[in-house]
């Protein structure tokens, strides 16, 4: 080898020594891939190694699924000797540095970003945008309180950046802002197309002691317990449960409040009640509730009739509890029917008394004030 060739090789070697130092960016080619490690030829006296943690911020990533032997790769030198004679390299640091400019632009323009959730804790979610970690605080994850954020793990979520300070490693995302804006637009569209009387379909969102809230796609409607059935409902949960899809009709719209009902008029039991419960008909029902002046008998859901205490027996009865209990079946004769007031009077005594007696008159004389009956 000539003296000139030796000097040229020495010069190239010195240049490589200078090039391969902590913080420098170098080009290399992948020569081996394992699930947790990549070996890179960087044209140096030792090969470079990229660990899983230095390739991506995505935990448990199988590196064999993202790169292959022969691929070119740009990396940053972390250490010239990792303790085993190899050069420790980082791919994610190069990718992150390229991403900062894009994230800053997204922050300034309010661009909607989408990224996978790699960590979910009580305080919030961590997502990775091109190897840059963005934190979404729990208060900004949703427009409603969510106690358990683990359901978001592995999901891709959309958000905007509301704080950007890479020097302090503080890059904050906001998903709530998008949800609020989306719901506001959906609510606007919903109120523009609905009116009182419309039949609408929705999903049961929450059930309380007084009714259920139905998500109509933009706004919630209240299905009050009194509007769940023509009959008497003790517990709304016996009618609907969270997640049910139901059809209701809009009973009223007051500003942003929507009142819903399941009491469709065609199912109103009082429509045919005048025929079914005409005076003189013998009917059977169950005792639904009792007062001091009589027992209310449910003839069918939505239709109750009063069995006055004076019409329970030929013998004197002090109070209905002396004869009946809730749920008892009662057979009686209809002695009065008032369609407009939705009132029906019954008499058991009429089935026992001689035909020439007029129990209806007794009821009229002893009937309790209307306010007490309800």
C-alpha cells in the first residue's frame, strides 16, 4: 500500500470517528431485526443498536412488524459505547425532532390530530404523535365525568393541542373541546328538524328514580316516569335500562329541554273504555291502592276505578283494609262512568243486593272529594 493510500484511509477513519459521537445524526442500514432490538450498520468500527425503547414510545412494540433487514434508517447517536462495544442509537429522537415543527403548526392552527393511546391512568391519557408524547388530562378527555379511563387504552382518539411547550416537555391535548363542538352542532341540527308530536328514536343514557334520559343524537330528552306507560309505574328501571334503543314521541319542547312520552294516543285505554266499562258491566281487576274512603282497582294498565268503602259489602265496612290488601282480585259491577273525567265507580254490593236497589245513588251521596281520589 502506498503512503498516499494509507494516509487517505487514515483520514477517512478519523472522519468517521469525528462523525460518530453523541448527538450526531447518521445514516445507516438495518442488518438484523429482533422483536426488541435492531442492529444497524453505520460504517463504523462497531455496529449500532436501537433498543425497542429508543425506536418508539409505543410500549411492547414488536420491531419485526415495522422494519426489515436492508431498510435504510436515519438515527441519532446516544452513546458511542453501550457497555458491550456497540453504539447506542435512537430512531424515535430523530422522528420526534422532525415532528415538533408539525406539532407547533398544528397548535397554532387548531388542527385536529389523531393518535393511539399508549397509557391510561387516573390523571389522564398519553398518546404518541410521530414519537412525540402528548398528555390529555382526565378533565379534557370527555365532556362528561369518566372515572375509568382504561377503556381508551389502544384506541385512536382525536384531539387538538391547547398547550405547546416542548422545552418543558409539556404538550397538552384536548379531546373535550372537540366533543363539545360536535354535540353543539348536532344539537343545532336536531332542534332544526324536530317538533312536538314527532316520533323519535334514541338510546337510553341514564335511568333515575323519576325517569330516563334518552340520547336523541345531539341532545337528551327526558322520559318522565309518568309518561312511560298508561298504567302505573313504580320503578323506571322496570321499563327501560341503559343502552336500550327506544321509540318515543316528543310531548313538549321548552328551550333546550325536550319532554318525551311513550303514551301513544292509539294505545290510550280510555279510547274504548266507554264500551268496555259501560254502566252495568261486571268487571274484574286488582286492588292497586287504598284510601280512607275506598280502594282503587286497576282494571287494566291506565284505567283505575273507585270501589267506595260503602260498596264493598252489604255489611258495614269501616275501612277497605279490613277486607282487601294490595294485589287482591276484585269482581264488581260498574255503577258509574264519566268519560271526560276518566272516572269509573264500582260496586261489589250491587252483585249481592236485590235487583231493585240502586247502588249508584249511594256512591254519589258518599263519594269523596275529587282532590282526594287521585
